[in-house]
C-alpha cells in the first residue's frame, strides 16, 4: 500500500521499551500502513507530546488529532483491537479504494 493510496497521515511517538508502542507499530507494519515514527525521548517527541497533552505511550496522531493508545488496545492482553484500529486508521475506506 503506497502513501498515495492511504488517506491519513499517522505519526507514532513510541517510548523506549514500551510494549504498547511495539504492538501498534507492528500492527501498522504488518499491514503496510505508512506512518512517521518520532521517539518520545527526542526533543521533537517531547515537544509534540506536550503540545497535544499526551499522557500514555505511544502517542498517536492521525491527521493532526491526538489519540490515546487505549482507544485501540485491549489493556488486559496488550493486543490491538482490529475493528477499533480499522476505524481509527481508516482501513475500511482504504480497502474499498483498492
């Protein structure tokens, strides 16, 4: 899937050694969904997290809108909820265009 085919700009701000960060990036990678990775520990990552008042890792921005990772993660199992992730990342709309 190329960036031209994907309708949303996704930015992931992972924290070092964060299981949730790895799970969400793995989810995106396995589906070929393009995203920009900005580590939370960097100056840029800290500035973005402060600007969007992010309180959990990873920070998630979709088209400039901040989302809590627990919107798409099952906290008990630390797994991505497929339906919630598809809705957040616009996967249903993308598949219809392919």
